[in-house]
């Protein structure tokens, strides 16, 4: 990888770029596509604290998927700014004489460098003069120690990125079946997805530890999402209940005017409302039925986790009858497990094919009140079943009064790969397909319950 400085505000290269704003502060990010030490590991990022404080993740300015990793601690009291800059470059480039810095590391910097080299150094058989090969080995204890080290040197958000890279680059998924490994990891949604994909191969000695890890993540998600979801949907249910004798502050003026246009008096330029339409207050009886139909193919792991959490939250609301259906080429109804999302997650089977038509046929057979039903299909729309039948089912449900919502993903990652032809066909039926973050999901459901236009994110 050749890097050529071009000015005081940035350094560009054939495979990467580092932006600097001064002698002692590196604020940019390294971008690279090589399978070297810097693959997916942007370089040093300055923190704003005292010496010894680890820098925050850098901003990614290049291709999607490049993730900022703090490379070093800031040393604002350094007497030689040029040496500090070389130290940062050394941490980014990965060492050996060929890195061109001539800078040696010691102490905390050397330990941090070792943890990065174990993951991002080239493996045997692909080494060049400037590459190193450390590796994590094949034993769970050594990996567990490495996981502890990265939690010492890097913040939680970066640790999660490095864990995912270790699983992807070094094939460590099977080591997650060992209890000591699970006790050392930083739990997040992606780790839960990996554990669920290994569920069938998990020995009994690991299963309880895995459930504890999954439960920790689920409880954190519920704590973050449940209150806002309940508040948003309770308001939507109240507004969707119409009454003809509302209190003044409950009058729905738009619907009242529309219902009384025939009583318009031209001479007074006003409408005399004979019938008031207002918002009611939703009773404790079931007002809406929600069916979450979730694709459990391997690429939808994060969506399955979030859908299970939201399903449990919705099921806790008496005014909403919630059904959770997961599918690949088979269809499984997990509604009776919604009181515990961990049981739901361990009831899924990530991977396999996709038969959306079959799943929608099952959901359609469970609809008893079409005008009061919201069906949420969460899928990347890569259909392995009968495409035309799938579209006919969606059209039939919408014609019967069902509110149909298509989410390409329910995750924090943004728009995934998806079948654009199927997405366009669903949009033509009045069911636009878009990716949805967990924070936006309550607003989407509220709009569907009130039969308002869905808050489709820009750019979809």
C-alpha cells in the first residue's frame, strides 16, 4: 500500500487516506481495500482528552463498510510533534522496516499493536516483506484472552467491530460454542445473530451461557425501545378510534370538515358542522391485529432479533393482538412464545432458502378482520417460491382492507441487498418497500394503524 501525502489537511494514497488537522491530532480515517493490517481498520483518531485517553472511532470517508478504529492514545504533551505523527502512522501501517516510519513501540502501544496484528496481520501463505502473521490460534483460551485485551484498549463500539471481523476473517464462529469464549465477548445484535445461526450445533454445556448472552442483549434492546413504542402506538390507537360526540379537544377537524362539506354556506364562507368526528380513547379490548412475517434467511439475522423484541413489546399491549411468523422454505408460528423473546430467538433457524409466498399464504389464512389488520413483511424479497402468487396475495390482502408494510430490513445498518424487481412490483401495489431502523419502527406502525402514509426514509 503506497501512501503519498498531498498537503497539510490530508494524505491520500492508492488504497487509503488519512486526514490530519495538526501536528498532534489525527482526526480522519484510513480507508483501504487490501487484506493487510489496515483492512477495515482505519488509523489513528485523536481524542479530546488528556494523554493516555484512547481516541474515538474515526469517521469513514470512503466506501461503505470501512469502519473507524482508534489507533492510539493522544499525547498532547509530546515534545516532538513529528515523532507523535510517526507513532500514529506506525500503528496504522503495522510495523516492519517496510512501513517507512522507523518508529518503535513500547508499553501500551506495543500491546495495542499486538491485538491488531493478531486480527489484521496477513496469515501464512500470503506474507510479503512488510506483512506480519500473528493470528489468534485455534484454542478458545487464547481467543478469550485476545477478546479481553481488545476490551482493555478499545471502546465498546470498536470491540464489536473487531469481534465481527475476527469471526469473518479468521473463522472463529465455531469457537463461540465454548463457554469461556462467550463469557469474554462484547454482546451485541450481530453476536446474537451468529449464536442463533450456531444454535443447532450448540452443545448443552454452552447453551445456558449463550442464552445468558442473548438475554442481556434482548433486555438492553427492550429497555431502549419498549417505552417509546408503547407510547407511540397507544396514541395511534386512541386516534384511530373515532367517535361522533367528542370533547372539544378531541375533535378531528379535518374529518369533521370533510364530513360536513354539504353544509357549506357560501354567503358566510363557512361550514356548519351537523356531525362532529373526533378521536376516541382506545379501550382495553383488542382494536388492531398485527402480523409480523419475518424472513429468517442468514442475511436477515439482525432483523430477526429486532422483530422478536418488537413482537414481545406489541404482545404486551392489550389493544393489539400480535402474531409472529418466521419463515425460510418452511413456516413457523412463534406467537405462543412471545412472552419471552429469548425463547422466540432460539426457536428460529437462521439460514436456508426463502418462500415468501408460502409464508404470506399462512398469514392470510389467519386474518379474521382485514380492515383492522396490519401485516408487516420483513424480508430482502429474494423469493424462492412462486413470484406471481406472492404478488397476487399481497394485492388480495390490500383489496380486503389489510394495511401491508414491506421492510427490507429492521436493523441499524441501512438498506441491505434486496430484489429490486420485487420491491418495485410491491410499490406498484401500494406497498412500498424500504429499510427501517429500530428507532423508526414505532412511527411506521403508528402510521399503519392510523392508515396514514408511511414515513418512508429519504433515498429509498
